[in-house]
């Protein structure tokens, strides 16, 4: 690799932010997730197309996953057609991520929250798909019914539903 090159994973989510929010978003996300960092910030030079010195893009990592954020035309907006899925091991982790990500954003439904930049996140207990895919349809349906009554997912209630309590 030549000097100045940034080594990146083969497939990297590319997030397009409006109104010069890429750097703010990268700082926000890296402040929320452990094992995260900003790798590089690229600024426009004299030839533009943005104002010289303003942020063009930011490379960052969340939990070791590379992301690329770009400032550009505000006509393109995030939709729920793309979301970032976060496996959580504890209720504390679910609660902390949920509260931080929904600040300035909104709750969308069972396990889904949209952050202040418009990006959708799924904050989900790591065991959920195991429960939903249980070969016993009664167990999986109880979990689904319980989950559909929640916004932020509650691990104890999901486990109670699975166990039939």
C-alpha cells in the first residue's frame, strides 16, 4: 500500500449526509459505541466542489466495522429501507443505545429507532432470532406477539413470553 492510502475492508457502508453533517454524525456515533474511532477526515481543497477546508468525507469505525460518511446534496435522505442492526447482549446495552440514538430522533417500532440524522437502527437482543426461529411455533409466536407490543425491546419480557410465563 502506498503512503497516504487508507486500508479499508472490502465492503463498506457508505452513508450520505445532508447539510454538512458527516463529521458531526461520525463523532456522535463513535461517542456511543465502544471500540470505535474516526480514522480519517478528508477536506475540500481549492478545486472544490465544496468550500475549501470544509469536510468532504469521514472514515470511521463502529465496533471494528468500517463506515464512510460523505457530505453532499441534501436531496437524498435516509429511509428505513436501510438500517444498521446492533446485536445487544444485555438490557443495559439495549437501554443505553436506544436512549442515545433516539435523542433528537424518534422511535419507529419494535426495536427500531431513527437517530437525529435520519438513519434507522435496530437495537436487538442477540438471542431474538433464535427465539423467533424456535421449532416450537407456540414459543416463537408468543415472542413475536410480545415484541410487537414494544418500542424498545425488553429482554425479560421477551424471555417470559418464550417460556410461556
